[in-house]
C-alpha cells in the first residue's frame, strides 16, 4: 500500500505542474486585416495589384470578344462555305479561344503573374507582421496569439487581449505604419 501512495504522489507531482503551467499560459489575439490596412505600403501594394488585375482582365476580355466575333462571322458564313474552309475557320476560332484561356492562366492561374506579383509585393509585408507578432509573443510570454480576421471561430474576444496596435508599433520600427491616433478600427 505504501508503494501505491508513493506512486500516486509521484504521478501527481509529475502531472500537476504541467496542468498548473497550462492554466497560467497567456493568450492574445490580433486582427490582421486591421494591421494590414494601417500599413501604407500594403495599401499601395493592393492598389498596384488591383490596377494590374484590371488591365489584364481587359486584355483577356478583348481576346474573348474577338472569339465571339469570329464565331458570329462563322455562323453567318457557314452555310456558304465549303467543308474545308469551314474546318479552317473552326480551327481558327478554337485557336483564338485557347489563346484567351492561356492568357487567363498566365495572368490569373495558380502560378500566374498576379500570384507572383502578390508574392513580390505582399509577402515581405506579411513576414514583417509575423516577425513582429513573434517578437511580441516571445517578449511578453504569450503561449498563443490568434488572428480574428482569418475566419477562425472566435465567439468572444476581450478587447484587452487585442495586441494589434502593439504589432503595428513593433512593425513601425522597420517600416512605416499609420500613427496610433490615426488608425481606424474595423
């Protein structure tokens, strides 16, 4: 019986400090949308991406419009065309349509120009935000920092736990951010 009591004391001694430690862990959250909208460089990058996207969409639209025109021309002429000319026109239309779809993939595909440009412009900013969050977490001994903007279910978050402004202040040491008094809460 004594060995059982000694064993239980040992188990409790090993398990309980971990539980006490887990209960004392600090949590916080950030709003990455709020943080990013208060970084002028990010807003400039988004504006550049939107401009490029609109330009490329217009370019693609023109090619698809040309495909439609070619198809309408083909439909009006098809009755009068010999079979070999019909086939040639159909191939031209399909070729132009493929060109439009290829252009669409080139600009907007998973490894397209827009993705690459976003990586070039936005990723360095996101890395600075992440580094600032990590620095604050390590300095203030936070075990977890959640992002309420990512769509993770957060039913309630006390504003006292929001460290978004501290993250912006930390980022402000390496890049320009909006002054604290000029920031707009979402």
